[in-house]
């Protein structure tokens, strides 16, 4: 080899060996909505991610490939994870042979073409195509479950299902998620879901609020409950009020395979033990708070800018306590909230969880929850750009830049 070429060769080898040689990644962002959320084609174009704006398109236009996932607004996190997998990869939703039989609903759901069929395959350089999952509210629980299922699989489903019939989601060994970011997520549950008597009235009131935001009469609200696995499709000509009443009186709310259970502290405690953080994935959490303590009882009350539709639930969470055998104890530490979720629940799973939560520092650590702290004065919907005067686009652009800067 000619001696004059040696320095260039050494420089090339050093660059290839450097951890900063491929400092950026171009993995797409996937936005996952929370409880009662909706898709881009629902609510007459009023976006879950952006309200009257459009966060997905703002991110795409800035050069960050972004998709919006759509899952059942009232489904359990297991069912939502199965739906999100099919929605992204393509194919028919498979809830699992054992899971469906255990909970008494259909095994298969809707069929999707797939937003990102190449997910999990190798790109032209030979590197795997991964994604960044961003979940708001219950979406934060959902993306945790999906990430764990992809990596660790589902042993019970593997044991009971012939290999040719087993969903790829349950096979495990799929490190397809690069990072998980949760926004105002009820990792340890929320007090508003302690019982059906508090949750269902909130659902009905919220749907009326959605109709008001969109500017239509409630029965004209184009809203899809996506409860096909339970046989609860909306009938032709059925009013939203009649459909909601039928859903409210169905036995699904007594099941542990429904959002109400997973969102409760007891249900979240069970969920946390089954779906731990994966060691090679980056985890980030953001918390929100829109209440303040009031003297002399230290109950939490809403700040004036809290979305009016959330005042009743904020006051309930801000004063609710429980100390009953067999249930998660809820005390004053749970009172601070953002109108829907207890702030202490948002940093990461703690109930029955082996996950570690550490304060944010640069560079972030894999396999741990990198806690970004609390956005004081932000309510539960502020952070997705609904009912707020804040322009949250720049906040999401900064988040996207942080995720794109992670080593691939």
C-alpha cells in the first residue's frame, strides 16, 4: 500500500469505529393516542394530535417522518397493542387465541394495509428499520406493552397456538422499537378510573364536549368506538346517544380486558408487572400538572387555565383518597394532577415494577426511564395541542430532534 494513502485509511477506520459515525437516525415517529382518542379521519378533521392544527404534518414538513396510530379508544392495552401492530405493519388484528378465549371476545379484528409495512426489515445499508413510539395518556401504557411484546413475545400464546397460526407479535425477538416517549401517561393508573361509577359519566360528558369542540350536535359526531372484538358495532341509523347507552350497559366494563381496568391503579399495578422496560430501548417520560394545593386541607384545585371540561375530574382526583385492603393506597401524594391523570403516575411505572426511573441527563440511558420532569401549568390536553393557546409545534420539533439524535 502506498504510504500517502495510509493516513486517509486510518481516518476512515476511526470514523467507522467511532460511536458518532452514525450519530443520527431517521426512524419514523409514531403518535399513539390515549383513552377516548380518535383517528385522523374522525371528528370532521379535528385532530387528536394538534386540535385545529396538525402535529403530524408539522413534523413531516420539518423532515421527521411521522405516522399517527389508531387503536380502540376503550380497549385494553393488550388489545390496543395488537391493533397498533397490525395498523402499522399491515394484516388482520390477532388478539391471541388464549387471550381472546380467556376474556370472551373474538380472536380476530379489523384488517389493515399497514402504515409502515417495511417496519422491522433491513434498509439498503443493512440496518433494521425501527420506530420511535410517542404515547399520550393511555397511549403511554399501550406503547410500553407493544414494545415488550415485540421483544419478549407471549409465552402463553406460544404454548397454545400452532406455529403456523401464531401472530408474529407473540413470537418475540423483534427489537423494532428504538425509543418510547410517554406524555402525561398513567403508568400507575389514575384516580378517575377507580370505578365504573366515575369513569362512564366522564366518558359521556367528554363525548358531549367533543361535539361542542367540533361544532356539531352529539348525534352527528362521527366517532368510532372500535369495539368490534366485543360485537359492539354501531348499527346503521343508531344515534350516538343510543349507541353509547348500549356500550355503557354491556358487560365489558366488568372485564379486566378493558381500558377501565388498565387505567385504574390496581389494573396498572398488574400491567406493570407483566411488561417491563426492555434493556436496549430508550425510555423518556414527561409529566404535566394543572392544579395547586389549597389551604388548609392541601387538596388540589384547578388553575384558571385548565380546560373547563376537566374541572370536575381535576377536583375529584385532587381530593380522592383510599386505604382499603387488597387495593393500591391512594393518599395525598396522588392529588396533584393535570385534570385527568395523577402527576405522580407519569414519570414511569413504580407499582409492582422493576423499572428504574432516573432524572434526565445527557446522554440518556437505555433500559431506564429518563424522567424529563413536570410541565407545570400544562393540563392533560395542552400537551397534544387541544384547548390551548400554546403553539406546541416547536415543543414537538425539539422532541423529534432529540429522538433523531439518538445513536441508531
